[in-house]
C-alpha cells in the first residue's frame, strides 16, 4: 500500500522523465481527450473505452525508486483495521479458505486478522518502515520486494490489493502475474478510488469555492501518485481482459480518524447515503469515494 506524502511526491515528480503510454484497458494509442491538468500532469480520457489515466506518465523505474526510498514518511494505518475486517468477512461468507496474499499490505493489519481465523497469510510491501512497524505490532510475514519479482512456492486462494491498483504503471502485468499464482476460481479483491465520485467533485469545485477544499482533501486525482482512475465499468473491463470475472462489488467503508469527530460524521453520512443509492438501484450505482471489486480467476 502506498502511503507516501503526496506533496513530496508532487515536488519530486514535477521535473522527472515522462513517457506516453497506450490506454491500459483497450490498448488504443494517442486516442484520448484532455480532461484537465493537475500538478502539471494531464488527466486524459480514452475515446474508445472511456478509461481515465494520466498521460504522459513518470518513468516507472524513477517512481519505483521514490516509493522504495521514502521509508521514513509513514504514518500508522491502524485506522483501516475495521475496513480490513469488512473484507475478511466478505471473503469468509464466500466460503473460501486457504492462502491469502495481500499486495501493498502496509503494516499487515488485514493479514493479522485473517490469520486469527485460520488463513495462511503472506504480505508484500515496498516501505521498509511499515514492515518494521508491522512486525512489532502483528508479527506477520511481509516481504520487502517488487511484486513482479515474487516467486512463491505455492498458489493462493485469495489475493488482495487495497489503495494500490491506481498507482500502477502497468496494471495488466500485475493482473497477469496474479492470475498465474492464484488457484483456479481463486479470488482477487481490489479497492480503488472512484472516478465517478472524483470527476463530479472536481467539476463542482470549479463552481463552488468551498468544495475546492473538500476536493483537495479527498484527492481522487493526485498525480503522479494516482496514475489510473477507475469506474466500476472500466475496472471490470480490464479484469475481463485478463481472464477474471467480477462476482461482487460495492462501496468501500470509510476509515475514521480519532482526532476528527466532524470529519468522521461527514464520512459516515456520505457512506450511508451512497449505500442507500446502491441498494435502491439494485446494486448497480456505486458513487462512494472508494469502491471494491471481488473477481474470480477464469481458465
């Protein structure tokens, strides 16, 4: 899980080498429209599949070095523990047991909770400071490596990525790797920021000044940290392309901060409102800031 300071990442990335990429979902090249610019980066939308991403993007090797060397810039993610329990409950209800790999696992709170109820767990995290804190707190096994170089000795029943997929330069490479180390019908769980929420908030912030502060805090669009901007439709497209089929999806619960009662109340109200819309539309309309997908590997 990427948890580096966004301001430092912006300052770091503003003068770095960039590359033009094809659309990660449909592979069309230079067939996109410019939506707007932020932090000197272009937010574009593919004219073929409507996927949104930043283009040009920072050179992959350079941005990897940034995340790998930012070990001291880490705040505890213990507030995300209730969200971890939410996802474990979802998987448990699907009656899937066995090996669980969490990519970008932070301090390993999800792995710790999964281990308590019988899962065999493994984590991967770039930030060595997060691993060190997680080892002291939870004692779970976390590897400090690039996932694409990982060579496990066994297959997994469940693989999860939370607050990670939107940071990837080549999501198809990741999905291909995940497909190869999942068992047949194994589960992939992803949670990402919601482009539909982000673009509405961004447009409103141009009309109402008071919304601009909310938009900058929510930060759905925060290049060069967030490289990819998914909707439930476009994430399903890229999953189908890589031989996964979506079985469940919904609004991701918010994380609550101990020091901000008002902000927590607003998060609660917003989540309950989007949940009401979700069920009133028979689970078709997902409008929360973050959403989740559970997909199964197909042969």
